[in-house]
């Protein structure tokens, strides 16, 4: 499926809930989010119907997100149904990892092929501060559970925050020696952190400054890939602010309440609820056509999405 700028759109990020068992400072309000009625979010059946329509349009990769997707009731059934759809080539989940001891094996059996685990620090006290109460031990146990379940291509997502975790860049890079992939993501001025001091927003170029032994080895999607000498894993730099990857953007998003977002950084949304069959397929195709050429966050943070990250799905 092509947009009006010739980009091949084959990747759907699907949020199944805006709820989370953590309260990361850049993602959601300290007080959390108000509990929704069950009817406010997409049902399992609606999710399957939307994914089938998206696949008919050319989507081939699905990433299930949140909030924290593993707090969603029926998450295993959701994954099982998506994985069973013909032409879904890859089904991934982004999770904070804390519930993986309970779900890792079930996710693997349901057809999930890869996990991305959010981990912004290796310091226990700092982790508790960033997540507003989380325990680093929980996520480390979760990573072990994922490895035991057979997930052998785990990616760690690390959001860089100046003066918070940037000093840990070498330690995070070193994780790639253990056959773990690490992705550094530039902090984006969306939702909770839109008004933060500019000192908190640092370029991914700092990773290369603090780990000069990294060598570039290619790219994967919007990430530029690097590797330490002799390491099994890779370091990926995802740089939406310092280095626009908009020309190679390949994705769309669907929120847990059924809105299709052609661009993460735009407030444009298209409602998919209540649509079926060809009308749903046509609406998805038309929404992709309004995908903007690029975002303008580096010019004006106010031009971005008004939702918090937990509502968008990252």
C-alpha cells in the first residue's frame, strides 16, 4: 500500500489498551488514566476485523502495543487471532516486561514472533523514579522469562533523557554482547513531556560519542544499526527529531478506541469503528493517503499529537 508520497506502508502499530501498570514520566500522567467502559475500546472481534482489512490493504507486520498490552483482558486470544490471519508475516509486542513471567510462553504459543521490552535504565532507584514505582527486578525477571520461552531476538527500547539516563549509554550498549538488541529512541515532545526543558531532549549522536567503538552495519526500518566488535546484538538509533526518517516511514497506528493515526506526530485521526467490509478497507486506504510528508516537531512541539503516548501506542 502506497501513500501519496510513494512510501510503502506495510506496518501497523495496534494499541489494545491505554492502561498500564507503570506510570513512566514521559508516557502518562502520574495519576494514570480514568477507567474506560468496556465498550470504549475495541473488542477482540473489532480488532480482528480491522487487522484483516489492513492486511487486505497491504499491511504485513503488526505490532501490538498499549499502554501495556499485557494488562488487556484477552490479550492471548487477540494475538492468536492476528497470527492466524493469512499474509501477516510478523506479529510483535512492545511491553514493559513486568508481566512476561505470566505470559511469555503463552505469547510464543499464540504466534508472537518478537518482543520489544521498554527499559530506560539499569539503576534500580532510577527505574523506580522513571516508572513512578516500578521495580527493576520485575523487568529483569521478565526478560529471563522471555528468553526461556524461546524469544531469541529480544529488543530493548531505551528512551534517552538528558540528565536522567544518558550516562548509562555505555552500559546499555554493552547489553548487545549478550545477544540482546538495544534501540535508543530520542525523547519526543508529545503529551506529558511536551513542556519539558529542552535539556531533556538529546540527540542520538551522543550514543556514538559515548560508544565510539560502534560501527554502522546498515538499517532496519527507521533505525540505523551499529555493532560492537564481536557482539551478537545490535544497537539501533531511532532519531525522529535530529534526523527525520519521515521519507522512509512505513507505518500507521490504530488507537485502542479505534482511531487510525496516519502519523504519530499529527493530531489527524480517522474513526474506524462501525465500519465493515469494503467500507473499512476503503477508509484505511484513504487515511493512508492523508499521511503527511513529514512532521514538524523540531519547529513547533505544539504541532504534534495532543494525546499522551499511552493513548497512541508509541
